[in-house]
C-alpha cells in the first residue's frame, strides 16, 4: 500500500539521514522486526538494549512510510476522551490507559535527553478547543476526570482564551505535558543506537512469505533470502491488516501542510499544540525553523490515487481555517501532503500476540497517538520476550 502522498515534509527537510543495505543472505537471530518506522525503531532500540540479537527489515527505505508524514504532536491525550473511554472499557482500565500515556511523554523526553538525540524535541503546552458551545460542558467534565487521577490540566473559559489567542472559542483544556519533535529524525536516531548495539538493519527488503510454528519463525524475502528467528515482531502499521485473521481497523486519510518560515506568531499563545473537539479535528504545531504545521480534513481512505487528488483542495481548506484563526499571520504554503492512518473501535492500539501466529508479536499504533503508542509497545513486547510481567499489556491486547 502507498501510505503517503508524494513530497512529505520531513524527508525533504532532513535529507538522507541514514543508508542501510538490502538483505542478500540468510540470517538467524533472536527477533526479526518487520517495519523500520518509528514503532519498529523504538522496539529495535529497546530489544538491542537488552542484548538480544535483532534483525530489522523494511520493504521501503528506512522511515519512508507513515513516519515520513507524521506531524508529531506529542500528547498524552487520546482521540477518545477519558470520560468516553470509561464508558467503553470501565473506569479502572480507562484511567490506567491515560496514566500510561501521560507517563510516556516523560519517558520519551528522558530517552531523548539522556541519549542526546538530535530530533529537535521541544516541550509545549497543548490546548484542546471546544468547537461548539455545547462542548464546553463536556470539557469541564473531562477536566475533572483527568484531575481526579493526578493529571495536571486546566479548564479555560471563553474570556481567558480571548486574552491569549486571536480567535474565540467557548472553552478549552490546557495541558502542560506535551511536546513537538521530528519523529523522522527520532526514528533514524533510535535505529542508529540499535545498530551500535548489534542490531542488523535492512531496507528495500520485501517479506513475501512467512511461516510460524511453536519453535521458530521463518521469513522469505523477495531476493529468496531466509530469516529464521525465535520471534517476529510486526511493526508494519496500517499494512499489518493483511497478516491478521480478522479486520480490526478502519483506514482514514489525513491531510497536512507546512508553511514557509514565519517571522512571528501573533495571536498564537506560546506556540502551543492546538486541536479541537470537532471530528475530524484540525491540529496545529510549529517547527524548529519557525514553520506552522497544519493538519486535518480527514476522510475515509479508498485508494492512494483518490487521496492524492484531494491534497490541494483539502490543504487549501486547512490554510483558510488557519487564516480565520490567525488573521495577523501571513501564511504561505511550502509543502502539502497526505498520509493514511487507522482508527480502532476504542481509539487504542493493538499490541501483543494472536493465537493463530505463535511467536509473532504485533505493535499496531493506530490512532492519533502513534509515537506514544510506539514506546508503550516497545515496553510491552520487550517484557513479553523476556518473560517479565507488564501491567499494561492487557489493556491493549487483541482479546480486549
């Protein structure tokens, strides 16, 4: 599947960060990871750090799939509110999901700072806007629910918002624990760290056949090379559906643009991350070179051709909405692109094993929190392979 339209922002901004060979020989290893995007990179780093013998393969160039199109708003907040998630999966589990996502922001920050990764990580505030007057009461209830479990969040009314922004909304939730980064650079840095600890990484290597039994996993590539491993991890994102026996995800397309560098950001309080209660929602952030990244206008995915034909009209609407919010910012569009993502019934990822595929683990970070779900998946799969307990594994399993 073609996951991304031509000319996504990050590869053009960053250039060629790393080069890896195609696989041209048979290999044996402890764990083979399919997928060298942000999820596969987190898992490779985590497992190599534990001394496991790792092989990573990707049918594209490294980080050329969904990771190249990710706008990388790093938030603990899910597309499903804590109040709604409680109704779906129960209070205890919903609260635990929100806590682990909340803590994952700090975990990523510590990893980036401790390893000095050049992924332009920047702490930001996150502002979740009420799109309609009726949403203000919902946000107040959501604020109380989060505060009750120790999440630091504030409820802002219309007057407070008007004092900080150039637009008016009925209310908002304001969170301190959020960030922006370059997930393309982060994935490359994680893979480089894994390689420095012995991981073997191959791109442009298509897995055409796989066989799993109760002793090992065997993969055959397009060059008729075999990889024999004790375990396989599928970190192939929205393309993983082809490996699964039942349908678990609905594919959607999202559209995004990057502006030319801006001199100032009048009316944009502290260059915060912005999103809204309306579905599909508009989302905004800035970059280290002073661009605005604007995304949204999501629709159902039917084909890459149909998606790519809509890039100009969709991003024109995004630019128009931005102009109404920030009339003092002169926005000039530099790049436009689209990407495909998946939605699940509860907004949560699928992480773990399925009965039909022994020794195979899946890390499917569907939804709007892919980077957060990636580090959670890395911890769950690491613990499963090392036979350690993990209290979060049950929350994201296929049998939930």
